C-alpha cells in the first residue's frame, strides 16, 4: 500500500479550496497540521500527516476527524473514557455532544477531568432550553466555557441566537453555530445561514446522502462558515450496504484501508467541510476513524470515482 504523505488535490480544486477557505496553501497546512494543533505528526506511531482545517471566522485549525456522541448511559462511561484518551493520543481534539443526549455531557466531563486534557480539546455542545440548560452543560462538562455552542436542530434559532452571541462576547463560548441532521431541514438551515451571524453549521452529509453538497456546503463556502458533518456513516447504514463488498484497489492511493476511512475521506475532502464527527463507542472503531484524518485526500476526480463505485453497488 502506498504511504506517501502528500495530500492530492486537483490543481483547480486546490486553487478553489485555497481561495474559499482563506488559506495560502492547503497542502502546507495539512502537512504542517501538527504545528497548527500542537500535536506531533507521528502521534501514537502514526506515520502520515494529520489533516487539519481552518475555521473561517478565526483561522484557528482543528483536526478534520473528531467524535460525535449520542444519548449515552452511565454503563458506557469506561468505554467513552478509553476512547477520548485514545483520540487525544492520536491527535484528535473535536468532541460534539448535546444537552439532551442522555448522560453524554456528564460522561464526557468525567472522562476529560483525569486526563487533564480540557485545553487540548475543542468541545462543542448544543443548547436546547436556554440559560439554565447551558449552565447545567458547563457544570456537567466540568468547564467554564465551551468552544462551540450550537442551536440544536434549528429549534428556536431566532429566539436564542442573540443570547449565544452575548455569551460569546462574555467569553463563555468561542463560536456560535446551528445544527440539523435531516435533509428536510436543509432549506430552513440555508435561510438561517443567510440571516444570522454564525461561525459554524453542522449538517448531515455522506457518500450516500449528498443533498448538502448542492445546498448547504456551497453556501457555507460563500458565507465563510465552518462545517461539522454528522451522520457520515448514515446511522451505520453505509456499513450494512457495503456488506462484504471489497474496497476498490485504488483506495490505497488515498491511504484508505477500510470502509470507514473510505466514507470519511470522501466527506472531509469536500472543500467546505471542516470536520467530520463520526460516532463510536469502541476504541478500535475510534482508531479506524481517526486514521481517515491522516494522509492523502481524494481530489475532485477521485471523489467522482468514489461516487461511481459506491453507486454501482455490489
């Protein structure tokens, strides 16, 4: 398998991505991501360069693969703790959760505390019920501020976005965003992206669900908004569809060795995407996912090839 560390982008794609993302050299930032994030390029034995992307509103870089959480129960506390520890070792920093994801915030807060890792983590959560809800989130996460606070599923954006902006000015949050995980909300999300001062959007996008590529992602580039991608595996439906189907032999050309990496590299190779946040509750899955955040990315021609291979089915 080829292990060349160079990230491949078409010349046109390179120029367009560089201009759209406001960076002078996409390859330089990806190859130098360790310097940008304070993580050694060979963290935990990884030999390929970490891929990091800039947040347009600030220029801050974050790794292109994070972790998404769900409605966790207390009985997975040890598993999540082991995952977060391993993610940090591998150079990952982005954790996305929500105030209404069961015990998720409490488990994350407990897991991060003994690791003394809060300063290394880009912590994102969602606010569903106003100031009291946010105060409880801070308590459970054991932090004085979060990096990103998002309006969950566009619920009450008009009422809450001004409050989030106030918390940003007060230093309780660093970035403001809105989220959806449903294609049916993409039209509304596009309207709110144009209407409100935002730093981030979070949207569902995968090789099997490309609606956002025609609506949300181009607008994010236009509005200079960072993009978190949820459901890059489509509630695991992509793995069921892949079944026993082999990876194409040319997957090695983009340093892909698993279907998870294939799906994730497709997502993060879109110029608008800042970070994908796949969910997992096993360290082995976390390691597989994090591997997609290193090495070469598909250029536009390769992305089309990936789509065609996927669409043909078995």
